[in-house]
């Protein structure tokens, strides 16, 4: 059964009947309206193309037919349309003849498709994911650094309050707080060009180290509401071990992104 992504149920039914009438397409073929949004808001002109980009970024190798009523010249003015230059992603402008659809079917059946994005889209997605990772790491710093500083400067009257604050902040984030950052690192590994693969590999290793340290930090504050001087000392030590690694990653990511944008 074909996977058809269309906002309008009636038009989806019509598109389905038309595509089934031209003969069998690959079972994993995805057919999507360039305006497909999945009932989600967005800030791009053609969310269906952005959706296709996400699929390819995740390594999906399915052939994709994107359709719409916009001519190619106008369509390619939108940044997200660059994904149509990628291997195995085709654009069908409607209305069109059955013969044109059959010809497209023959092209798809005769194609060997890989999961790579075109160079332009790859760079855009690469930089977007780097910026998102930097943003997320800033949030991690915001969770840890001020609370660690609060513990370090606390006196006998304020230490209980500072302990409650950092405990609440760490526990609310959960032990898997760095999971999203790990996933972003994995995505960057897929998108990285030859010149930056080693640098991104270093970043992913550093993220793994942060993940280990953060879980230790979580365990330290999760034990019990009451605390000991040794516990406070270990929490501060652990937190202070995480912060410089994050700042190093951020500096490296900025450098990697700037270098790749110059190429």
C-alpha cells in the first residue's frame, strides 16, 4: 500500500486511485504533497519538502514523489525545495497526463536510490543541527552552572535552600537529560563531510562523556533529600567537570560550522 501524505482526505483518495491506475510502484515509495503539514504548524512555505528532508536526514532510502501545483521555477525559490535535487526524490507538477506519471514510474523503477541529500540541503541541515545542539548545550549549562555556583557560595543558612534548588533542577530533567544532544551528535555524524568527520567524532565522544557525568550527578542528588558535606563536595566536583567540556564542544561546533560554510 502506497504511503500518501496529503492534508485533504478527499484529494488523498483521488491521488491514491490515480497512482494505483498507472501500475505498481516500489512498496516503500512515499508520495507527498509539497504542502503536507501533518496537521502541524510550520514556518516554511512547503512543509511537505521539509518533511522529506527530515526523512532523508534520518537515513530513509525510500523513493519519494513530491507533487503540487507550483511550477519548478517558482518552487525552487524556496530554500526547502533544494531537497528535490537529491537522489531518488522527484517532483510531479499537477495537473499532468497519465503518460507523464507512467514515465516517472519507469524512472523510479529503474533507479538505484541512496539515502544521501544533495550538497546544498546537506549543508543547510548540518548547520541547522549544529545550531540546535549549541542551543541545547546552553540549556544544559543553564541547568547546572548557576546551581553549582549557588552551592559553592552557600553558607550554613542557605545551603539547604541551594541543595533543594539544584536537586529539583536535576531531578526534573531526568537521568536521560543529554539523550537529545547524543541524538543530535549522531545526526551530525551522518551529515558531516569528509573534512569534518573527525571533528564531529570528537564532539560525539565528548557528548558521551557529558552523558556519563550527568548521570552520576543525577544519582548524587537523587539519593535522598538530606545531604552530607561529602555529597555536596561530589556534586560540585561533578558539575564543574561537565561545564568546561560543554564550553569546549560549543567552541568546536562554531569552528566546524564556520569552516564548512567557507568550503
